[in-house]
C-alpha cells in the first residue's frame, strides 16, 4: 500500500490542491480496485517478474502524488498511463551504460563485434535483393516507402514532400510494403557460387 503523508487536510477551492482526505478516498475508491488489472498489465509488459511488486508500488506513488495536485478525471487511463511511463523509464534506464563501465571495457581491451566476411557478404546480398524489389515498385510507392521507412518521415511529412493527401500516402505505403513482401518472399535468395 502507498504510504500517505501525515499532513492534515488542506482546504480546497478553485486552483487549490485537493485535501489529503479527498485524495485518500479517491485513491481507495478508484485506484486500488484496479490492482489486479494493473498487475496483469505489468506482467504482460515486463520480463522480470521479481520487479512487479516494486513497479506496482512505484506506480501507486506516482498516481497518488499527481492526485495531490489534481485528481484525474479518468482514473483508469491515468493509472495505466503512469504504469506505461514507468516501464518506459525503466527500459531507458537499463539501456544507459555508465561512463565508468565504458572505461572499464576499454581497459580490458574487449574486442568489438565486427562482422565476419561471411556476414558482410550476406548483408550485401540482402541489400541488393531489397534494392531490386524497391526498383520493381511503382515510382510513387517507392518514393513513399523511402521517405517513410528510410528517412523516417511521418505520413504528414511524406504528404507535404510528395504534394499529396495523407490518405494517399497511407495507400502508397500499404501497397508498397505489400509489394516488397510479395517480391522478397516469392523470390529465392541468390546463391553465390565459389569460383
């Protein structure tokens, strides 16, 4: 359960924070009944099950602290948004490598994963296959695919760049990706012969 602050009730009014007793009542009425659904969400979205109770507690703390400023209108949405944001924060935190660790790796002179000649050759062949499949697409579909998937533009940005409606971009992307998949899946990879 979330530890609640000891401060007494605060007066409420327009532009003022809700009273602690109001937040407590809201939390017990709206958030705690969602615990089973929250745990299911966390289990579904996080591999390490040992972290789940800590995550639940952290979500509760975030929700409670936010409610002390203003009680959300949609508690279920707010709870699951807080849970999703917590998981995103944790993933980002796990991907950060401290500078000290990087320095230690350099001191150990650990070899970098350089691709082998075989992997380089296979990657080049795959790129040739993808380029050939792209070349077979109609010009507008190819342009939409390149702008969206290679340059990373949004549909709106693609539409502006191509001078067409966003709905047309969606159609070009859909048909283009379908065409690429059909071409790449139906075409056997080329086998190089040793000379």
